[in-house]
C-alpha cells in the first residue's frame, strides 16, 4: 500500500457557499481540514459566469483573509470559467494576478462544449494564461479534448493538470474510462498533477481516497503529485511566483 494511504497535505480545489451552489462556509471547510490533520486548502470559488457565482473581484476580497485560519494555511485562489474557444476566462488578469493558485475549468454552463479541436484550443489557451496554474477536471467526458496536447503544453509551460475526485463520484457520472485514459497520458508524459476533492461540502474536504486508490492501481508516480506534501506544494508555488516575477520584468 504505502504512501497512497495518506491524503494530500493540501486540497487544491474547494468551494464555499460563496460559489452559489456549495453548502459549507470557509470556517467549516477549515475545521474539516484541521480534523483530518491537513496542512492547507486552496479556496477556489467559481467565477462570475457560474449562475449565482462570485463577482470577478473575488480575488481582491480574498486579500482580507488571514494566511492561516485555525491552523490551516488557506491559499487564495479561484476556479475561473473558460468562456470561449480561445481560452478566455471570466476573471480578468488584474484579479487573477492577486491569486496564489488559479484553476481554469470548462463548464457547460459557461461555454457549450464544441468539437474536440475547439475544446482543446480552449484548454490550451487557458493554460497559456500566465496566471493560471492548472486545468480543473479536463478528463470530463462531456468536454472531449486531446489529452496528449494538454499534457505536452502543461510540461512546456511548467504547469499542472488536475485529477479531480468528483470524476469518481455521482457528480460526474461515467467519467472513469476518460479519467483512466487521462491518467495514462499524464503518466506517459510525466505531467505534474494535483489530486483534489472539488469539495462542495465540508465533509468532502481532503477526501480523495477513490482517486488515490485508482492512481495506485495504475502505478502513477507519487512524485508527480505536487500537493501530496506541503513541501512539494510550496515548492511549486515558489516556482510559479518566480515565473510570474520574470514575466513582470
Ligand atoms: Zn469545476
Ligand atoms: Zn470546482
């Protein structure tokens, strides 16, 4: 069994009531993370093109939050919506620049899935946005795309792809074949990934056991999971901050 028995130190994808359709507060999510002995969570609310989602300035508001809440490091982030096939996002760069960790996701409520080529172009465009760290749930079978193209671009840009536990829950049913193909591609191309809960209720925070079991079955290298330890996650953030600092010059 080994290390896959443990949960990641940082859950990189969590929502609160602010997202408009989730069920717990930040305080409840933090309490849940604390109860599980975790190091941190990324607060990644849905962007404004989600029905009843957050305003585009949510990263500005998140600056009011302490870095550490009740012993849990809370990284300020978002889950921005991809809103066209060039990869445009519903949160402008000036606000994305305030985030510590930013996810870009394709949701059918913000953009109707197109052809495989169109969806791939949308994902690649989002990944090329300097403020975006990771693509959320790109294995979603409702949004067919070219996993190899995503993997190559992530490696080229020094970015991450997400293994989202909801691909193994009733939230995104029938995702497993697509997810397994996605995992195979990430393994083949040595893509760095995050394993995340996408929690919409506090008991889901840090709950990624089904994904870890599948990754173990598929012999996925643990060292490619950057949020597995606090050190490897913070090391990625140091790298992303250097990347953004170089861009500002
Ligand atoms: Zn999502
Ligand atoms: Zn989400």
